[in-house]
C-alpha cells in the first residue's frame, strides 16, 4: 500500500528503525549496487539473480532458504554493513516523468501503530527529522546505484562473465539441500580476458566490483556453517 509521502497526511507518522524479523528483515537476499560491493564482500556472498527479462540483478545473500537471514541476532543485525535496499525500508522511490518522489509503504511492519512507538519523520516545528533525511540519502544512493548497476550487468553479460552454480548443503539428517538459481562471476573467463577488454573494464570502474564479487564468494562457507548451526 504505497502512498506519496507528505508532511500533511503523514505528519504524525512514526517508524520502527530497529532491526529484526518483526520489522521485515527476515529475507534471504536483497538487491545491491556495484558501489556497495567493497563494503558487502567482507560479510555476504554477492551473486546474480535472473530478473526474468534476460538480465540479472546483483544480490547479497543473507541465508540459504526463503525467509532466512542468518545475520539477525538478539541485538539486531550482526554485520558492520547493512545494504541500502534493507536500510531504505519502508520507503521507495516513485518516478513521475523526470521527477522522483518518495513513497512510503503503509503496510510495512516498520510503520508504528501508536504515538508511543517508533521515531518521528517530521519535526514538531516543521521540517524533516534526521531519520527522514537519512532515508532520503539512502534512496538517492540506491536509485543511482541500481541505474548504473544495469549497465554493469550488461557488460558482464557481453563478456560472458556470469555462470550458474549449485551449492549443496548437507542437513543434520544426512540428506542434502541445494541453493540454485543464482549466478556468479566466471573466474576462468575473467582471467582469460585480453588486455584491451581489461582496460575498458578498468576505465568504466568495473574491475573493482568484479573482483569484490569474486572475493565475496569465500563467505559462502560461513553462510553454510551458520545455516547448519541454526538448523541444529
């Protein structure tokens, strides 16, 4: 239930800013932007999810099954960096021609249901609260990052640098589950690129996020261990 945010209709709106499953954070993955890869790679595997239209969306993996976020603990989100797509909730950007508008999801669990809960969006004397200013900044960075990320993905596809993978996950009962449907950087093809192609990737500032995505795959083993520990 998206509504265009304004300081008249939503002057008393309050938002839960803490992290946890109760506030909508229990998700397996979320979209990320190439500008985030350096911060993400220390915590999350960065993979690529087909978008159903012949392209891919970079995502950070938080778990191995739907609804599992292994980075949520008793104190909230247990990683130093939270992706922009998670930090922006319950807000999103609406596009009307060339104009960007801030929308709020009134059905989100982050919407406080009483004046005694959450944090205010608008100050009593008028103006935006620090929470709303931060949300604005996050949305702008996410919007710009997702737009530039589309060209990044097109370049990966043009150079045949994405490959599908299947991750087998042992279960306590001896059976095996699997994580599939995602793609990763094909390291052998990356290593075989000629100097001219590598130069073009460097000029486009794509080499760093490519190598950050490759490095992030070392986090898969930690994700599997956390998943098995939670199941046990």
